[in-house]
């Protein structure tokens, strides 16, 4: 799973926020990583670990809601088949002109 958000500030700077579970965690079966900044390759990164899938999904919903409430828009999403079905509908990606982006 990968979800990338973006927003611009009043000065026109572009900020990114990316959520990904692309890498397994050595000590936990349930984990995901977030990265953020003005460039995804130079930003900050944090990994969250959980004891259960339910805890992981609750934290995902909390972070997604927080980003949307902070003015971020969905730039890109990718989900493996049959994964996070309830999140897919909430994250219809829209491009800068309101058209649906590729996901």
C-alpha cells in the first residue's frame, strides 16, 4: 500500500506526505512507514509498529483524517488486491484540476 498526499503553502512551496507498508518490519508483523517534507527523498521518516492489524488500520485512519483536515490532497494511491478496502473509497485521488488521477 502506498498513499501520497500533497499541499502547497501560501508561498507556493509544495509539501508531501507519504504512507507506505512496502517494507516488512523486523520485529513486528503489522507496520507502516510515513515520510514527509518538501521533497520525499530529503524529508523525515517514521515507522509505526502494531500488535494487531486492527490497531494498524485504526492508526492509518487517524493519520489519513489528520492529513485531509490539514489541507492535504491525494496525489497517488496504490493498494494490493483485496487490501484496505474501506480506505480505497475514502481516498479517491484527484489531480490539480479535479480530475481523477491514475492509481
